[in-house]
C-alpha cells in the first residue's frame, strides 16, 4: 500500500518515553488533508491507505490506522490496536491494547476502548464510557439521564453516569 504521508523532522517524546514524529501529507486526501498539510504524531509509518492522523492525535506502539480511517483531535491509538475502514477516533478518546474500531464506528469524547474490545458497524462510543472486551455495535453516551446500549444485536444494558462496561 502506498503511503500518503511522510514523517517530518519535528518530533517529541510522550510521557511513556516514546518518540513521536509529526506527519505531513504527500498527496491530497479528499476531505481530510491537502498535500503539504501537517498532521498528527506517529511513532513510525503505521498509517496506510487514505487513513489520516491529524490535530494533536498520537498513534504509536504496534497500532495500525488504515483504509479510510481518521484519528484526530487529542485522540490516542496505541498498543496493538487497529482502526480501519471508515472508522473515526477523535476528541480525547483512547483506543489501545488489542482493541479494534472499524466499519463506520465512532469513538470520541472521553471514551476508552481497550483490551480485546471491538467497536464496529455504525456504533458510537462516547462520553466517559470504557469498553474493555467483547463486541459493541450500539450506542452509549454520557448524559445525566439513562442510556441505552445495544450489544451483539439483541442484548441491552441500561446505564447511568460514568460507566465502565465489560462484556463477558
């Protein structure tokens, strides 16, 4: 797969001692970046296809971002995590461990998706939700009122306040 960006000489070291490099688009990526535009921060060339890392987002470790995926804002993707398809991770969201976010899924706000969790389809995970394992393709958000989460198509969970959700 041909790269759509290059690593620049601009670098920084994150809190865990990992050296990250600012990226720069080397081709136009429709709706995401113009050639020459600076992007987010990566440890190495783990972003492929029309995928984009922008803003102050970080991608490091053995994490991969590919397809038409987009990681932006202050989001972090690391460990062995994968973000692909048309998925988006943004805001202050973290995706790490062996977690996968794919399809048209969105993870944003203060959400954390980690462990062996998979978020896919049209799922949206946001607010202060932490998904640690299992498969998630429903919706949950952080408001004062009760929330509805759909898991594996037919089971549901009613939740309130800040939640950490683990599927067993």
